[in-house]
C-alpha cells in the first residue's frame, strides 16, 4: 500500500506535482521481498524489492536535476544506505520505507525500472480509523513501536542516528523523533526524566509526569513552539536478538503553538500505542 499518493495516469509536469509520489523525501509502504537475479558478468545476486499493492505514479530524479515520471509502478528495488541486516529480518512482511527519493534503473545491478533510495526500513502494520490513517513504526531490534497519524507526518527527515526515525509534516513545521536503544548500566527513568527537563530548560512546562517505568513532559518555548516528550525503560521481549536486555525508548513531538488544536488530540493516542508496546 502506498500512502500519500493520489493515483493517476497523466504525466504532465503540473499534474505530476498533484498526482504522483514526489521525488523528494517521502514515506512509502509495501511488502518487502528478496529476489534472485543474474548479472551478465558477475552471476547471481539477491535484491530487496518493495511490492506495492496497486499501480502507482512516481516522480524520479534524472541526471541534470530534472525529473521524470513513471506511471503504473508495482515494484521498486530498494537501494541506499539502509540497515540490510534489519531488512533481511523483515523479508516477507509489510514495511514502511523512509525514501530519500526515487531514480531510474541505469546499471545491470538494477532489477526494476524505478528504484527507491531508502534512508531506513521499518516493520509496520497500517491501521485505519475513519478518515485518519495511522502508520505503526516498529523498531524491530527492540520491539518498541508508535502509531502516528499519516495526516500529520508525511515526510522523512535525517535522524541523528541511522537506527532512529524522524518524520515531519509536509511543510516541515511538525516533527516526530522516535528511537529505541540499549539502556546504560544503572540508568533509570528518573535520570532520563531529568535529562528531558534540562533539554527543555527555559520552556514553560504545562505537564510533567514521572512513574517507575515512564515519564512524559510537555510545554511551550518562548518562540511559540510546543513540545511533548515521553520515554520508558523496559526489557526486550520475544525472540529478538536483544531479548532479555534492558532498553530505553521514547519519542519527541514539536510543533508551532498555532497548530495546538491540530496536533494535541493525537498525543494521547501516540503515547498509548508507544506504552502498550513496551509496558
């Protein structure tokens, strides 16, 4: 399933702006598979391919910084600087890909006509409630997840670390930063809570909560931007490689105070989805 693309068959530049998945940073979902192909000189090789649920119109970059358009795309080879070990574990599943952009096939190593330049690959289970679709971003290594409203977060953005995720609104004014990592020895929720308060020093806090397992804070900066941050400690469950290890996960949302009415109703749902995955 491709979220955010309004499908169409026209290919004029003006219409492509409205009907095609942009060549710029985007989020795209589908089933991830590994296909075996043969290079004419190097022999057999495996390629990650994203299978889309429906024919899709995609803008792609061309040499000289021009843009082209492909319609009816059903398969995208996954290229780029993404975590291949993690992607291998997600083979055969529905995934979400943070796309830096799209480009045309131009070597014998390319197995589809259009390729996606992937920043990251995450396990995902899209859910729908009325007209507002939710994307569940899952950190496969730790098992933490967060369900975010696609209506708000439609674009990817560079994250400080490769295994972390940052999404933004199309205008860049609303941002979400989601992460999970190993918990340092003797690190506590109270310690992470104090670091969060220090990180927002100078802001006016409107909400602060600290429990034995999680914390949450929200407030507003003098520049008129609002924020919400939550974090939790937990033990990794299931059959993951890190099962039994201590971990810490959290997320931060930032937005203009003028959009409080648009963003704040989603915060409790986002926190609940996050807490349900680690409690």
